[in-house]
C-alpha cells in the first residue's frame, strides 16, 4: 500500500490519480442511466447497442492522433484539457432529444475519454520516470474506485429523479477537485526520446504488450458481462449469489491495484505480469469446476490476477526504448480497448453455438497466451 500512501500524502501524485477516478465517475454515472435513456428515447436493445458502438468508435478514432497532440501540448496540459472536455461532453447524452443525436453525443464522449485515457496514463508514466517512483497500479486502483463511487451514486436516482442534475453533480465534484490539483501536474512535459528507425526488433515488445493488453482487458469485459449468467446457468446458483462473482472480481481488482506498485518494485513489471497470469489461470480453473462457491472464489482470484496486468503493461509500454511514451501508451490502449469491446460479443457467439462453459475455456487459453508473452518479454529483458 506504499503507493496508495504516496498518492494520499502528496498532491503531485494525487492530482493525476484523481483524473483516473474522475474518468470512471463520469462514465459510470452515464452507464447507470442507460436503461432510463433507452426508455425515454423509445429505442430497442439493438439500437442501444449501435449507439454504444458509437461511443467505442469515438475512442478508436482518437488513438492514431492522440500521441501527436499530447506531445505538442505537453502531457500535463493535455490531461487537464481532456478532463475539462470530459466534464463538458458528459452532459451531451442526457441532452440528446433523439436516437441520432444520442449516437453523435456518445461518439464525442468516447473520443474525449479516449484522449484523456491516453494522456493520463502517459502523465503517470512520465512522473514515474522523473521521480523514480511507482504509482501506476494505484492510479488504476483509483479508476476502479471511481466506478465504485459512480455505483454508490445510483442510490441518488430515486431521490433526484433527474438524470441531467445527477450528472451535473458528478461533473461539479470531478471538476472542482481537479481544479484544485491541476496546478501540480499541468506543466509536466514528456522527456525527449531518442527515436530509432522502425524495425521489427523495436516493434516486437509492443506486439507482445499489445497481446497481453488485448487478452487481459478482453477477459475483464467478459467476466463483467458473463459472470452472473455463468453462476446462474452453469453453477445453478441461487438468485442472491448471481452478482457475487462480479463483486468478488471488482473487489479483488481494486485491492490488487492498490498493492501492485509495491510488489512491482520488488519483482519487476514483467515478473508481476507473469505472476498475475498464474493467479488468473488458477481462477479460471476454479470457475470451470462449476461449483458455486469455488466459482465465486475463482472470479475473485481472476480479478486479483488481472488487476496488475494493465497498469504494468502501460508502465512497460511507456518505457520502450526508441518510442515516445505517448505512442507506446496509445498502442497498448488501442489493443486493450479492442479486446474489451470485441471479446464479449465473440464469446456470446461461442456461448450460443456451444456453451457458456466453453467461453471460459477460451479465456483460460487466452491467459496461457499471456503467460507465454510475459515469458517472451522476460527473455528479451534478460538477453539485453
């Protein structure tokens, strides 16, 4: 918990960490109102799915240009600008009068979130380099914490009975805290990198990191979407326990991210990814027993394993020799979001054509790929 203590006692680190929490507070507040917005606009599930796709499309659109914009502005200013824009555009989906304007609003929201995501991860990477410290994993823990705060905000839905006011309160909270702390990070710029000519040798570590990002974030999305249904249909759990797998996964995900920096400092980023893959593999094996309680423990153990992967590969990607930190982070973010968005529908097709249990066998095989990729990174590091 040393990195968490560092964040809570030093405004230089709390400011960037709060940006992580802010992003998920805003996104989570939009997410809890999805059923209400769907009903108010009179759209069906397939139309809602297309609208949410536009949010994802916005995220992908910004990835190719984000690193150039961040380097021109400076990573600190880019993060602050991204946060301001997030606060402004977060209101748009609630103001959309019809289905088509909702699609446009979500596209803009996604693009701004994607830009802010890349800039804030690059900012933490640069601060770690400058200060010779580690707080990337704990910053991602704050992202998870932001989701928890947004979830707690769902208790305000009834009393407020006003989605736009609810988002306005979330925006006011996010903006006011960031306004107070932005001066501590706004002037941060990325250290210049001596770039090397493109080569497969230079790109190889990014490919391995991209594979890890794709599988790990894809697994996160799959567990979030399918754990409850698995406990219901495969483990035959009572209704009261359908959400227990998701809860265990999220709780251990948050805990693991707050502990991750200290462990990473001792064993190194590559080793901790390998250790995380072993824990996730053990979790899937417990899930595949189909026993209710072992499956719940398995989801929690998978959450602990995956918790350290994404923060560490962002850290590694931002330090690849010969590549700007923003470029490394952009590539990893792009592959990771691809996995997060693509994996659930692919697994849904597998579930329809085979069984839900087969989906988790596929996820287990994906975790084996992460183990192999982390071993490849370790060999590359050892041979330097």
